[in-house]
C-alpha cells in the first residue's frame, strides 16, 4: 500500500478510502487484468472442451504475464465484473458439455485453482536466480536414478520431463474436465 501511495503521490491512508486492505486491492487489480482473458472462443463453434481449455489457457497466460499477481491470485477473492464474466463463461461451457450444475460449480473451482497454482508456481520458479540450475539438478538426479532402488523413476525419467509447458497445461485441464464429467459430488444427486 505504501508503494502504491508513493506512486500516486499520496499517503497510504488515502488509499483506504477506496479499498479496505491489501487483499481487496489485489482482488481489484486481478479483476482489472481479467479483462485480458480471451472469452471470444466461447462464441464460436467447436468442441466445448477445447473452448474451455482455450479460455483457461488464456487466464493462465494473463497470470504468467503478471507473476506477482499470480501468487496473490491464490488467496485473492475477486468479485468484480470481469471475474464474474469469467465464471459465467466457464459455467456456460461446462453446461454445454452436459456437466450437471453441482459438478460444474465445484469443477470451476478446481479448474481455476489448477490454472492459478500453475501460474504461481512458474512465476516463483522464474523469479529464482538459480532456477535453471535447480531444474538441471533435478533432471540429472531423476535420469541418474538407480534402476535397482528406483525402478519406476529409472523407467520413466525421460517421460517426467517430456512435453511442452503448454501441452502439459492443456493435458491437466483435460484430466480435470474428464474427472468433473465422471465424478459425482459427495452426497449430491446430479441434475
């Protein structure tokens, strides 16, 4: 709050007229940036799953572009118009796919958590000065694992690091989407 107040050439107390605390400020900034999420794919035709992955990938890309925001998005509780538009778009696509309402409601939470956590994790890793050294050390440790003591690691070492980040992100979304379709909520009857 002090940094923002300084940037605006005012005192921190002046900002509290507009926001209650830093969390509310972060939520407002997040909502503003959610205007960059491409919701256009929901208007076009095509497979609802692919449309859903495109919207979620766009959301993740927005967070990748703003690393500090990605971390705060894990705990921010946005409630602004852009966040509501995003939720509406995701729920509409899930409904288009025949996902029961209760599953869709819980599923949106899981999908956004996965996207947000992925962006926050990547932002944290990219900020580390020795990030590449840490990745290289992990790859070397896994690929050099002993087949006697770690047979699954030795067999799957290359697979653990295969694929592009975008492919892995899209695959994760598809895993969640398929799980949402197939998994009833505890104690709920689907409509």
